[in-house]
């Protein structure tokens, strides 16, 4: 989001494998001990949670969000889908399928099926539109990173042609390419 907006920023990496998220200074910014968190020194505020951060930055700049009205509420609907379903469910797929395979076959099956169902929801949504809510917005910015882990989820994007097209279009955005390299340079995963 910061790259899309062209806002200057500094990154302070939080290494969750070392417990950085449990340090008192970080907990003051993010009581839920999760990343990301943001500090806007100009406004004197700090925020945790991706959705809140995206909404704050969009409202602060007037970009990547529609003005209040029908289109705005459509964006909120799909942003909430990402916050309540896509992120949590695909995160569980990562936990059970990628990082803990074999520990709970029931969970692996449950979250893999839910992962596929959510991919179908997004694929159907994208059948007649370029972006989830027609114009590129915080909804796409919130959703795309979860789909970028399609390999961790053992998902074949070729089975979801409109989601695949959307994914590749966003992956090729210069701001996404730059942002994917923060805090360390990583290659954007591309489907075959």
C-alpha cells in the first residue's frame, strides 16, 4: 500500500521466530502481538491490523478507496470477506498443510477444502471484472498477498482462470514488485 501511494516510510523488521512481537515496545503498538503495525509520526498515531492500516492510509490520501456510497460499501463488503475468511482460512491452510503436515489429517482436509472454496468465490467474482471491486483498491491489496502463497496452499491457479489472471495482473504492478521485496528481496511467486 505504501508503495502504491508513493509515501515515504521506514521498515523495522519484526522477527516472529525470535519473539520480537512479544517485546514491550512492540506490544505498546500492537497489543495483539501481530504484524503489521504502522506509526504515522506526522499524525501522532499508531495502528495495528492490516485492514485498519489500509483504511487509514486510503482515507488519509484519498486514494485506492471510493467515496462514501454504494461503491464504498461494496469495497467494505469484500474487504471484510478478506479479513474474516480469506486471511484466517488461508492462514490455517498454511499452518496445517505447509508447516504441520501429517499432524492433523482432518485439519489439512478441512482447510484445503475451504481454501479451494474461497478461491472459487474469488474466481467467480472476477469473471467479468478486472479487479475485485472493478477498480484497483485496498480490497485487492488486502487479498492478493494471501493468494501469493498458492504454492504453500498447494493450489493450482490454472483451475481458477479469472483469479489467475487477476493475480498475474497485480503481481506485475511495479509497486507490488517493489513491495514484495520489503524488508528483504523476494521474488514474486508466479504460476506456471
